[in-house]
């Protein structure tokens, strides 16, 4: 049986609790830019992270690599796991399309990872919590706001009381004060994470709602939150690949609609009736 080695990012995250402060600073720097290690020499990386070359060497060995070059090769391999898609019936595809297919292949790999790490029961537990909550809050900053907006738009079809944060022209305090233990929160925390995210998590822990935290693979554990779905964002180019984030958001919304029961179907029917009355859609 083939044993799959942990990815470079997984090794870094697992090592964090046992690292010396300077090594931890290096680890946190790398987790913000996990795909970049393959592009830098050890000296360049030490300069960027403001640590010594010796720190880089110790850190790499603590991760289980024999050398910095071995670690770089592993990072490069992680980024190119989708390359198998470039072979069609045993032949190399036209190089004109290879880059595009490599991106598709990496997206498939990212989807497979989230499919293996999250169970159907976990998704259904979150969906049921959203349906039974007094109010559902969807929170996302920067790039995460787009995913929060998508999920809110979809579940609004069957859940009447939802709120998308942050709101235009308001600070968070006006909304966070209203969150109670009877609520459910979906919090997106994709890198690079906004500075206020840690403060928001602390407020949620104090207020006691059930919380789903959707992040990339570099985010640390948050024991005070109910669920944590990690989405792999490895990419073969300079931008993070968010295919898995959208996929889990879509499936969660789908299960919310499917599990909404009679009340949800009545709301859907009412919305469709108003669409027709207003001639809003074709």
C-alpha cells in the first residue's frame, strides 16, 4: 500500500507548537506564502523572514527533511500534483493547453482533499444548525467576503433571518453585540487573513453561537469554535486556488435547501410567486 507523505504545509502546521520563537516566526511567514519556498534559496528566505540561515537549517530538519533542497522539491511536487492530467491516453497534450490543464488538475486535487477531510455528517450537522438557529451570520473579510456573500445569497432562499458581515458604512461592533448562543455563524478566514479576525473569533467564543470556521490549510486550530473546515488552496500559479472553498460553500447551501423541509419549500414557492408577479426573471 502506498503511504502518502504529509504535504509541506501540513508538516509546518504540525510542528508549530514545538518550535523555538524564531523558528515559529519563520513558520508563520512560510504559511502566509506556502508556495513560495520553491522560488527562494535558503539565504533569500532567511532574509525575507528576518531570521538567520542557521534557523532555516534547523527548521527544515525539524520538519523531517534532510536538506533545504529536499524541502523545495517537496513544495514543488505539492504544487504540481495536478500534472498527471497532462497525460491523455499516454501521450503528452499540446503544450499550448498544458498550463491550463495543470490549473484544472490542481483544482481537482484540492477538491479531492476536502472530500477526504470532511464527512457528510459534518456538513449535515452544520446545515441543521443553520436551519434551527435564531439567526445565521455569515462573516468574511477581503477575498473571503465573496464566499460569504455567495453562501448568504443561496441560503436566503430558505432561511429568512440571515446577516452578511461586514456591512457597508458600519463597524463590526453594531452587529457582533447582537449575536447570541441561539445563533449560528459561518466565518471565512482565507489567507491573507484580516488583522481583526482574531478579535472576531474571541468575541464569538464569548457570545457562544455555534460556529463553522472555513479556512485555507495554513490556519491554526481554534478549539473554541464548533467546526473547522480546511480547504486546500495550493495553486500552480501566483494566485491561491479557491475551487475547494466555493465547492464546500455550494454543497453546504445545497444541503441547507434539501434539509429545510416544508417550511423551506413554502418560502421557496412564495419567492417564485413574487418573481412571477413582478416579472423579475426570464
